[in-house]
């Protein structure tokens, strides 16, 4: 029971920290976009993000990062809801399996989408660099460098965590069905 309370406390701390960081970042972006003169001088360089000559493609990575961050908040919220049943030793609740499955799907989506967006971003930046430098490189080396830059540990870990939550969801679902059959037998 002490482990469950510790887990619940850590998930709550993570959840509220994620919300606070998102709120601070959102306020910073609003200030940066609408009132750049209110931002201290060293941070005004971030306003160049809104003045890029590269078009909409340069916004793909920041926008997807914001969406993935919001999805992370939702996933932690679902875990928070799922672990609340553990405090009363209700492991066979359907809400637990549903919340773990949804959280797992979100974690997998975050990992896969991050890899895909990083892959497109690296390809786009490399094409701009090649156009500027007028330099040709070996195709195999370009592919290896692109994949190495796009696939990172954070994304792979997110996919693994998501798959574990989906596995736990399936285990809890099977346990719930077995408990129902057991309760009917007695």
C-alpha cells in the first residue's frame, strides 16, 4: 500500500509540474508573439522563429512538440485516474484497463510521431543546407545520418513505456475476466 501511495504522489507531482510548465511556456510564447518588447533582451532572439523565410514547414516540429506535450499531460492524467483505483485495492476495475490502454496508446503515438516529425525536420534542414552549400554527399551516409538524428532514446523509451501500459491493460483485463468467472463459479 505504501508503494501505491508513493506512486500516486509521484504521478500527482508529475501531473501538476507538467501543467505548470505548459502554462509558463504558453504565456512565454504569447508574450513572444504579441509583445516581444516585454521580453528581456537575451530571450528576444526566440522571436526570430516567427520571422522565418522557410515557410510553414519550419513550424512543424514546434507545433508537434506542443501537441505531444499536451498528449503527455493527458496520458499522465489517465495514469493518475487509473492508479486511484489501486488505493482501494480495486485492481479489477474496467476503468483501470481502459485508462492504461489509452495512456499506452498515447505514449506510443508520442514516440512514433516524434520520430516521424524529427525525420521530416532533418530531411528538410538537410535539403536547405545542401541547397545553400551546393554540396553532394553519399546517399547511404545521408540516410544513416538522417536516421541517427531522427531516432532518439526519448522516443524509443516513450514507445516502450506505451507498450508496457498496453500490456498491463491486457493483463488487468484478463484478470478481471478470470475474477468474474471465478466469482460466478463459487
